C-alpha cells in the first residue's frame, strides 16, 4: 500500500529514530498545483546540473536552479552556484511553505526531472553552507514519484510517494543519520519539478 493512501498526518514523524521527517500530503488543489508546474517550467532559469566526481566533470539531464533572498553561494558536488533573485511564484510558494511548516527559509534549490528515467542517487544535504540541523522543505509538482530514506548505519529504508502539490519536511539530525534519494523509474513519463526550501547561514 502506498503511504499516502492513508490520510497524511503532518504531526507524525515518518522516521523511527535519528531524525524528523513530516509529510503533509497535498497542500493545494490539483488545478493550482498544475498552474505552478507550468509557471515554474516557463519562468525559472533552468540549467543542466553539473558535478565534479573523482576529478571528472559530469553534466546531468536533470536541470536545476538556485534562488534566494541574496546572492548566496552554494557549493555541492564541487560546483558553486550563485543564487538568483526570487520570482513572484517562488515568493508565493515560500510564504505558503513557511506558514504551513512554521519554519523560515532564505533560499531554494529547484530540480526539474523530465521523466521518471531521471532521478537522484543516495545523498544527504549536509553542505557546510546550510544551517546545522536546519529544516529543508520539499514541494513537489507534476508526476507522482517514489522518495526513499536509508539509515546510514542500520540500512533500514523508509519510502513514500510524493504527490502533485505535496509538502515534505526534513529537520533535526535527519541529514546526519539518513540518506535520501529519488529512484529512477521507466513507469513515469511525465515531468516533475521539486522545490527544496533551505536556510543558508
């Protein structure tokens, strides 16, 4: 059974230990979520993601963008990005996310997956630029995709499906003890846009 087939309970921690993850499910109507998917697709300055792994420069099919309240520099996978100024849609979504989660954010890393064949490998968001144990809120638009967590020591896994217009929050020591990923799948042919609101120190 898919986790979201039962009513979402944002007060229930989805992790059994060593961190906190909360899922609100859909926080807006389908029509509104579709509107944001189209607007973000058309207005965001998308670029193919880049990484330097073992000295080799890699370019992904997945596209990314980095926005914030100032020209924050954010480094991951040995590549540094400089934040662009907020768009109207991003500001609206930041406000909604802050009101829903009671957290504050000053930046957003966006991902565009053209189909299910594009995903993200196991990783933690533990970059030094991020507030230690700060909250990371993930808003999803478009195709419903599986999202998984794996404990770094026990290897226990937890997975759920992220819906169009849904909100997930990771906080506390989650990044210290858990990896997360978006596994690729050939069953999904539609695009997904994911917004991860963060706090840069």
